[in-house]
C-alpha cells in the first residue's frame, strides 16, 4: 500500500535536548494504515519505505498519542539532503512493507 502526504517537520519535545525529528502521518491515513492486516511489531511499529525529494530510505513509523497519528522519523542525513528544518513542509511518499 502506498500513501502520499505533506506535513511539517517537528522536533520531538519529550526531552529538551532531543535531536529527533519527525513528520506526522495525517490522521485519516494513519487510520488506513492501522487497518492493514500485518504482524505485530514492538511499540506498534510499521515497517515502511519512504521517499522525500530524492532521498529514499527504509525505517518504521510509530504511533504517537500526542499527534493522534503515526510519526515518521527523519534522519539528519535526509533533513540535510532535502533542506528540511523544523517547521518545513515535507512531501512524503510511503510504502507499507508489512502488508
């Protein structure tokens, strides 16, 4: 299953010194992903292939109750390659690999 969306980059605020950045999958797409039959993974993670601009990478999305949706972690190398700072709008393509 493939999904496309745009979302702002945000820094994980659970710790002040956090260097973890994410984009939130929109709630309606998160609901569609939740409904895909797949094996359970720790923390409710879902394996995905993601693309932002010219950067392609494999990772997992995680449910985040503060966002009410899944969140996609963004490595520094991806943020740097695509010029994404906190608050920037990222155009994301996701393929769910666990389906």
